C-alpha cells in the first residue's frame, strides 16, 4: 500500500470529524415554510408549516368584529388596546385561551403567519418607544389581521407602530419573528423587524422561510437560475449522446436539506411548477401536497450536544383559501385536513370562539364492499 492512500484516508477522517464537530455545536433550526399559489381562476391559496423545538400548544380561535384586544407592554402587562374591525380565524400560541394569532386569515381574505427569524430580528427599544403604539412580537399579526383588508393597507400603516422586545413568559425569552402576509387580490408582503425598524418587502414570489433576511434569499436565488421543472435535453459530446438518468433532470441540484435557504429555493420551485387547478378547492389539495415536502418528523432535526433545546418537528400545517374564506389545519398527531369556514360564524358575536386541535386521530379501517 502506498503512502498516498493513507494520507487521503486521514484527510477524509479529519473532514468527517470536523463536520461532526460543526453539527454538534450548530443551533437548532426553526423550519417554518410558507408560500402562495393561485388557481387558474386567480383564487389565491396560502399554505405554511410550523416547526419549533418547543411546544406552543395551539388551538383554533375565531375573533369577532368590535372585540377589544390589548397589546403587551414592556412589563408584560396589557398596554394600549384596539377594537377589531374585521373578524379573523386562525391558530393561537403559548397556551389555551390566548387571544393572539400565530397564523390566520380575516373576513376580507387577508392572511398570514408568524415565522421564526433567529439571529436577525432586531426590535425597537421599549424605553424609547411610545407605549401607545408598541406591539409585542406575538401581537403584530393579530393587530394586522383584525384591522386591515389588504397588504397595501398594512404597508401604509407600518409607520404607526413599532415592535418591541418583550419576554414571552411561557417560554422565558423574546421570540425572534418575521411575518408573511397575503391578500385576496394575490399580493404578498414580508415584514421584518431589523435594527429596531420594520422593513417591508413586496413579495411577488409569495415564498418565505426563516433567516437570513428576505433580500438575502432573493440574492441567493441567483445560484439556481438554471433549475427547471422541464427535463434537460440530451448532451452531445464527441459524437456521444449523454441522456439524463430518469425523470426530474431539470431539477438536478435543487437543495434538499432542511435549512431555511434550501427550503426557500425548494418551496419556490414547487410552488411555481405546480400545475394551476381550476378553482380554490382543488388548489387547496395541491398546496397540501407541496406542504408535505416540508413536514419534519421528530428526530430529523436535532440540537447538538451543547444545546438543551428539544428536537423540533412540524407541530401544525395550515392552508387558507383567501377567496372562499376557508381555513384548513392539520397537526402532527392528526394529519387529516380539517376545515373552518370563517363566514359561517357570527362575526358580531361578543366572545372569541375556540376549538382544540386534539385529540389525535385514530386510523379508520378500510371498508370492503361485497360483490
């Protein structure tokens, strides 16, 4: 045996150990993925997954019109309040009875979600912010969905509020968030708190994942300009014809790992290549199939040995038919997609309606018919 193979094996062993060391000290990823697709008739459908390394114990809630909601002040107590203009449906977070939306849709077809934004979220200083216009990170989406009908209205109102850093008592820290918004006209907006300011990005792609910032993800797309759902043509080299192996050669090189940059590219590819369906009902089913590509089982993503966080997983998945005002949800323990028809509720009611996402579903037996 020559000396070169021994050196090569040593280098390979070193590389494996180095990679293992990097993974052991890497922080846990937060893998929320969202997108917007449209039916052939123009009906927009929004879908997203929600992954975290800690349980957020969500339940479905319906918030009526003219209902008083309060923002959370820097001391964790209610500060200023507002009356809701529009009824909204969605999922809350951080325990039963919470009057905040982590994801949802209102009666005008404005929908959106909170997505994790670690290392980049920078909130306004509470001590230098007018408390009458300050929102906790988890208040922002609720304020948006209960007050505005379109993303244009939201964008125009951002100068009137600030998001301040407030510790969420259930989890014991200030959660880093950014926000994806979509309306019934098919427009999309990304709102990111960076350096104490709210940055707004028009989002014609309709896709959002996690860190880094949205503009970084747009720049990163330049690395994938040759990806296509169409199979690659055969290549002729020195009289030989090289044909692709199997189907999907146009997508050769699309990233498959669960990091936010890779999921952004993959979600965009799936959303743009999906064949438009005739209406929103059929498009909801397509959105569900796309979202299944981002479902994370317990154990697939694990924190390193130096971190105490629990492994994250897909706690729930939601889909919103913005034209039909129908909201759908499935959970880790119940993968059956369940529907909430917002317009079937009395949106002038005096109280918030709630529904648990549990218990877990049982697998029904397949029924055979007699001939």
